[in-house]
């Protein structure tokens, strides 16, 4: 009987000793992280909390301290960790790793350690940053890279035709850049460079379209008595002309060819200078008709026409019209469509 009691007492003592050993061992593991625990892929298993903090700062925090770089062939932009207010909560990661390691009871934890079983648990590191800083960076990149398209256009003045050539514009893909920055800012793989992608913005009016819009342009200089023809926006030919005499000057300004006619009748203006012909219609073959061969109307009865008074060319001799030699007005007529611009300087 006494021997049985001794055996029972021995067993109980052994159990108590074993329990005490397990509890004692487990108590010493309070700040030790279980094998197989990672933080965003960084293995901190079997490390004590202090060592885990050091490793996480080195592997997670330090890579994120490098500035984000936005590259474009023309410019480079940077966003520092300070500007982004970038933070990695290392302490939170360590505490959650410890909490995962302490799951269960002392017996299961001790058994796991004795058998070398891994926990296989990954903790997502909590990263915070200023989203407004990303918005500001994207806006700054857009301000520097965006460029409006320039439509082809012309300016017509006394010096001739000044052509503004079309230029393609450029527009930043802001949404793509924003997505890249939000993703890379909290990416621990060390990639801190993104590319600013831009798209070409085509002009609404191209050089070819401008040439089609203005197949011919006329510039008349009353001082030098010249008419210059521009074809495809380039000077093609210059003619000597006669213009309106004093008191009946050819009107200055920008006009268009309103109408055209071959050997037209002359509808005489009801003006004092017309004398007995005022208000009459003079037929094409009538010697009294001063409009010879071709007519290109410009404005309020004024136009470009041929004349048989070649001696008047190079002077101010007409009643407001622009006179040309007959072969030359025939040549010009075929080059100039209705609506072609006419600038009279």
C-alpha cells in the first residue's frame, strides 16, 4: 500500500515538474516569434521582438525611404519619403507577429517548438502615406509635360502669307501614373521608379488640311502696284496691276473672291463718274465695256479684271477695281477659286 502511494506521489511529482517545465519554458518565449512567421515576406521566425524590429526596419522601412522617381525622356520628377509622409508601423507588425505566435495554449506552443513545426503565417505590414502628395506630384508632372496641340493657321497682311504650322500636343496618362505611384509607394520590392506615359494629341487642323482650305491666296499691294498669288501657302507668282485712283481708291482690307465670270457684261454703277452710262448694262463685246476677258468680284462692285489699257498698269488709274493685263488675268482666273482670300494693303 505504501509502495503504491510512493509511486502515485512520484508520478504526480513528475507531472507537476513536467507542467512546471512546460509553463516555465512557455513563459520564456513571450517575446519570441514562432518559426514560419513573416511580415510581407520577410522571415522573422525564431527572432525575439527586438531583433525582429531591427530586421523589419532594415528590410521594409529603409527601402521605402528612397525617393519615388517618375521618369520621362524630357524630365525627371521625385517624391521623397518625407514629402509623401511615408510611414511603416514596424511595432504593429511585431506585435501582430507575436500575437500569432502566442495563439493556442502553452502545451500546443511547446509541442510545436519541440517538433519543429512551422506556423506559416504572414503579417501584412501597415504602411501609411499622404494620398494628397501623390495627387500633387501627378499634377506637377502634368503641368510640365502636357502640351496643347497647335492648329495650322495663316495670317495674311501686307508682307504676305505667314503660315503657322500645326504641332502635335501631348497629354499625360494621369490615371495610370497615379495608380503606379499608389502601388509602388507601398511596394517593398525596392522598385522606386515609374514611367510617365504620354499620348499624342493631334491638331484639329493639319498642314495638309490648311493647304486644302486655302488653295490660293491673293495679296495686293497698292503702293507697289503688285498682286501676289500664293499657291499651297507659298508665293507662286507676282503680277503688276493698276489700282483705284485718288478719291476712288481700291478698298483696303481682307476680302474673298465673291464671284467669277468669263467675258462678263458691265453693270455700270449709278454714279456721277459713269456719266451717260450710269445704271446701264454694257455687253461683253462693246468697246465701252472696261472689263476684259475675266472678272473676279471682291467687294461692293470692286473686283479684279482684265484691261486693254496696258499703259495704266503700274499706276492708280481705275475706279476702284484691280486691273490686270489680259493674258495674266486669264492665267490667274484658273488658279483662284471662289472664296479665296484677297488681302488689299
